């Protein structure tokens, strides 16, 4: 399953205030920061829910998360790019001016797996510009490697999408996991949640289907069986 940024845009509205323009500004903010990163010649990869939509069903997004290549010396440069975008779109990103601002999170890569994430990012048109988005495997690694409020839900949704190579994710986790193998444990939990989600959805589908069936309907194989029994009699 693959999605598009258009599916995200369709969800960018404030259900409590349809006249609130802030959610709809996310594509413009995205284009601005991607343009700044490209102009600066920095390697980057978009992560988070925006990237999830490339591999699974789109969801409402209020945050742009980006990993940027470079060492610790690049932190100030990365922060300056983020501040420039935040200043330009202050009306929609400054919590003092907006009740539910769009959040931009940018940070330098922190380990060899994230360096690999940058190298294997997928380039595709996203919100009208060519952007680099993290692969399904690296997204799942991120959500299992670290704990976060939405990580378990996002990981499960990504697995349900069916585009992720779980063996590759396990291999990535082995190189970064702690002594307690917390990442492997989170991955197993996410797989379990995904299985339960699919099973539950299938069970509901079958229950609804059975409810719509004619209670007097007799399958063909059963009718043939009955006819054969009569002939034998």
C-alpha cells in the first residue's frame, strides 16, 4: 500500500473551527523547510506521520519531523534553518499566536542506522516538491527504538500496511538495542497489535456479511450433496 501527500491534505482542517487556516498551512511550511534544506545542501529524511502516509493510510498531521545529516557542528546551522521557517510562518507556528500550532522538529542524525536512513530515503513528490522520506523499515525502527506517545500506534499501523520488511527491522534493532532488548520487545508488541487489528476488522466484516446473507440460502455444494443422497436412495 502506498499513499500520497494529497491524502494528507484532505485531512488538514480543524473540525472545531472550519475557518481556522492553520492546519491547511502545513504543506506550505513543508515546502519552505525542504527548500531551505536543499539550498543548504544538507542530506535529510522526513520521518513521523507525514512519512507514514507514503507506506500506509494517511492520518491527520500537525508536526513535521526531519532527521538531517551532519555532525554536532551542524546543530546551529540546522536550528537556524528551522528558525527561519518558524519566523516566516509565525502566525501558524508560534504558540503565542496560534492555539494549535504546527510543530517543526529537526535534529541531526545520531547513529549509524540513521546515517543509513538518510542514504536509503525515498525521493518522491510530496506537497508539490521533491522530498526525501524515510523508508518503511527505518520508520518502524525509529518507532521501536524509542518510546513516544504515538510510536506504538504508528508502528502497528505501518505493519498493517504490509509494506515493511520485518526481518530488516529486526536486523536494525539488533545493532542499536539495549541489554534488555527493549526495541525487539516493542516490535513484538506492535506485531501483536497489528494482528489483533486485522483479525478484529476481518471478524467484523464476516459478521456483517453473515447478517446480510439470506438465512434460507443453501450453498451449491450442499444442494449437490443432497441431490446425490436422493439418487442413492
